[in-house]
C-alpha cells in the first residue's frame, strides 16, 4: 500500500480537481495575464495622451478666437466712442440738416407754462463752430411766470425777459349742459 490514504465521497471528488503532480502551476496563463495588463496599460496611456493633445489644441484655438474677439470688441468700442463724442454728434446732426433747438418752455401739471419758448433757427457758419454745450454761467435764467402767447418773441431774446402776469383764462361753457 501507498503512504496516502484513499479518499472517498466528497473528498475524492475535490481531490480530482487539483493536479496530482508536484504543486507547480502552469506559467502560460500568468505570462498571458501580465502581457495583457501591460498592453492594456500602454493602449490606455496612448488614448489618454491623444485626448490631452487634442484638448491642448482645442484650448489654443479657443484662446486665439478669444483674443480675436476681444480685439474686435475693443475696435467696436473705439468706434462707438468716436461716434458718441459731442463734436461728432454735432457734425453728423449738421450733415443731416438738424439745427439746435430754441429756448424750451415747460408745462406744469396744472397747465401753467414756464419759460419763454423760441423757434429753432438755422446756424450761420460762425455759429456752427460754437459749442452746443454751454457752461451754466452762459445760460440765461428762465422766468418763473408764464408769458402770454401774444407777447412771446419769435427770435430768442438778447436779455432775459421780465416776468409778466399770467393770462386769465375764463372757462367756456359746454353746450348741452
């Protein structure tokens, strides 16, 4: 008899699953596993490197586009500033045939007229060079009392008008009441 006891039942079935020789495992599956892991790692690194390169190129393209758009925005802002300057607006208005308005009159909520309105007049060449924006000292004071329509001048007054008494309005009866 041999030095090994004979196994029966479940133990015998389990013993058949293990190799009967010396405890030496086959090297082929282990080598194959290591080669697959190394190959997969290299392929993964290649894909990751390609993705990073593509992202880098995309980033540089977007930065270049941002720089171009920023330059364009600054050029447009310079154009807006040039067109918004008071002298440019005055020159463009003159080209369109516009003239500065006369003295304004203001209406209070009760219908009372404040100020002496005057009509706009065409500018002579000397007056066209004068600035449209006057310092506060150069603006004549506006009278606080309204001026009757018959007493309103058609040309702007050389001196401020003295306040006059407000016109007396009489209510007109409405027919049918």
